[in-house]
C-alpha cells in the first residue's frame, strides 16, 4: 500500500506542478463561469464549483504533505551523510530534526554565539555580495 500511494502521489504531485494542470483548472473555472447565465447563477451552480474545489483541495493537501515529507527526509539523509563524511563536522547534529522546537532554538542560539555577533554576519554577507 505504501509503494502504491508513494508512486501515485509522486505522479499526481509532479503533474499538478505542470502548466497543463493550471490550464486544465483555468478551463474548468472558465466553463463554470460561462454556464452561470445558463443556470441563472443558481445555488446548485455555485455548489458544483464549491464541492469540486473542496474535494480537490482536500486530496491535494495529502499529496503535498507526502511530497514534502519525502523531500524533507531525503534532504535530511543527504545532510547526515555530509556530516559523516566531513572529519571536522560534529556527528552530534545527526538526528537533531527529532528534537523539540525549544531544543532546536537552544542549539541555534549556541551556534550563533560560536559564529560571532550580528555585525560579523552582516560584514560577511556584505563581502559575499560585493564578490558578485
């Protein structure tokens, strides 16, 4: 079941990000608008688009979340591998994505203190911009 859902969600998410999906949605809304006068802008006419968009939105939430979870896991695995590969890197950082938000904020504060103050960061960024 996981493989079927992963394959399906990957295909649908890839297709949904294409211009053809936008064009199809635009055509659908345009056709709905054009039929307004035919159906006298009735409640049923409005209900059709509301129901359709609600169903599509509801299903897309799950597909988008699945895609984001996959992407996040893949990026995390790649970063963990880079940490393992660099001798000077601290292996303690592997798996910190499982910590609480408060723990992550404390780690971030410690790292920022180790790297210097905001002025140091600003000067480093200015130097990078000037190189371009």
